[in-house]
C-alpha cells in the first residue's frame, strides 16, 4: 500500500474526481467543441445575440433550443443553445444584473459560456474552445 492511500483512507473529501459529474461534462464539451463553436458563431453572425449561452443538463429543460441530445449521441449531457436576451426575458438573469453579466462575459470566440444545470442548482462556467 502506498503512503498516500494510508493518508487518504476514510477521508471523504479525497474521493476520486471521477465521481464528479463535471468530469463527464468536460469530456462531452471537448467532444462537442466544434458543433458548439459553430452554433455560437452562427448566433453572433446572424445578429441574434452577442452573448450566446449554452445550457448543459441531464434532465428535461425548457430553456433555449436543443442542439445536442444526449440520448441521440450516447453522451451524458444534452446541450441547448440560448442567448443572454432569452435569459433576461425568462428571468433567469435579473434585468438589474444584466450589465454585471455582460462585464464578466468572456470572449465568445475563445470560450463557450455554459450554464450548467444539476439537481443541486445551476451556475455559469466558461470553457475554452479546443484548438
């Protein structure tokens, strides 16, 4: 037995990271990278929004438009495409917080803005496009 195994034995905080759903999300986002980037650029080029948002989830969701279905693609996460405007309209982002969101929004040509929805809640994550 390694010394590290002795130190970690029984320590719940040091569980393997594979238990985290974020590991499978990262794998799926890398796999879907080109498709997501293409949709993001389409949203911006067509003038729909300067702020594309992608929603990653594992359950049913009625926000945005489904672009990658986990059931059809044999993946763990489904991805919907949306925009800042829809998030404000649907009151996911409060109108008073819109400007704060815009200031923190990363370059959409370098990062995908992902709204990750899990049973415990939801949060925004910026994931770099794979080159």
